[in-house]
C-alpha cells in the first residue's frame, strides 16, 4: 500500500519555485509568506500531499517539497562558517558514521555538522558537542530543534582544552582554528583506532595538524580537499556551470593508535635531520 505523505500543521515544507528561489517554512494556521513572487498561503497547504503544487497570489507555481536534512542545513541560521554537504558526505563515508555511533565534536558553531551527524547516528547513537560561545550554542540549539535532531545531541559549554568527559567515542571531529592543541584530550576520548577528523580551512592548519598528529598517537593520516562542479543540463548545450565555490575547507583524517615514545622521538629526529638538510641546501646556494 502506498502511504501518501501529507502536510500537517507543525510540519516543515520546502516551497520550491526554482533552485535559487526556495523557502523552508513551518506550516501553521493563518500563516502567509510574503515573497517577491507574491504571497504564499501556507495554511492552505495543510492536508495537501508533499509533491503537489500551489500558486502565489501572482500566479507563480510553487511545489511543496518534504525537506531533507540537506535542506535544513542549507537553510539554517548561521553566525559561523559551517561544514557543507559536500564535505559532510565524505566525512560520514570515511569515518564509518552510522546508527549507534558515539561522536565527540569540538566546535559546535551553528550546529550544521552536528545536525547532519545526528541524522545518521539516530536513534541509538549520540553526539557530544563542545563550544565556548553561548551565542553560537543558542543558534545551534535552534537549528537542531528545527531539524528534529535535538534529542541526539548534547551541547556542552566547556573548553575541551581542560579535558572532556567523553570516553570510547567512535569518532571525534574538531572544527577549531588550532585543532592540534586538543589532540591529547581527543585521544583520551576516542576508543582504540577511533576515527579523527579536523576541519581546516587553510594549508598551514593542515600542515601543523598532520605534523602534530604523528607525534600524538595517531596513524593513517590523510589530508583531502573535495570540490563540486555543477553541470547545467540543457538539451544540446549541457556544460559545467560558470559559477563554482572555489574553496570551503580541507579535511584531515587519522586513526587513534597507541602512543609510542619511539614515534615521538623518530619525528623529532626526522625534523632535526630535515633541518640539517635544509641548512646544507642553504649553504649550497
Ligand atoms: C567554524 S565554527 C564550527 C562550525 C560547525 N562545524 C558547523 O558545521 O556548524 C568553530 C566554533 O569553534 C568554537 N570554538 C573556538 N574556540 C573554542 C574552544 N577553545 N573550545 C570550544 N569551542 C571553541 C567557536 O565558538 C565556533 O563556534
């Protein structure tokens, strides 16, 4: 039997006119949305099926789409840089994020990453997310609430540099300007071979993070950048879009392993040798 998804009072609906003109709104009685395409009578959508269409007061066509987690994230309230869907998907694939995963997040920000991860770890998993800024945490709280993910995320206003009370986490994600400063605290929180991810917008951040990871009990270090190219598909003239988001962030992945003094020393020796080689090179010039 095919059960039709109907819009109810309190549901969210994505009002879709074109890919660049779409609005996410909560359906309530007597609600009207004023747009430059005319007024949309939101209360009239109660009882309609998702996928059906209505018209604005100016006769423009609007489809009623059931929002996905991607829509909630892209339409979220933001005061910080967020992690974008292109990176979210790869993070999930790389770390094995799944229902039941226990996740530590450092740097809640606007809660975009937390919202996405919660939608995957639910109903049996949980996200423990830390931030120091109460204003951003309020925004994250509202975004999580809107997407229906609050119950799977615990927000802590606490600086993880002081340590975190999370243990045996499957995954830890750090989105701070200086991820290398919390590697020991994250190491304590992760289970053996647990996955580590750092969100690093700049090259110097990935360089420093990768260098410190090697000395801090992590292996399988891998740094990547992902790019999305949109294709404009039109009959007889399909080609890549002229617009492109050139850069969002780099991602650093690693796995927690035993902290071995010999690795710390090997790194120190390698660094010294590297410095000596550089000196040699400098002398030759
Ligand atoms: C770029 S935002 C994180 C965005 C988030 N990943 C998202 O997708 O919405 C970085 C956050 O780190 C927080 N932060 C900065 N220093 C911190 C610290 N020492 N401990 C915890 N959070 C910190 C900031 O307040 C900010 O909210």
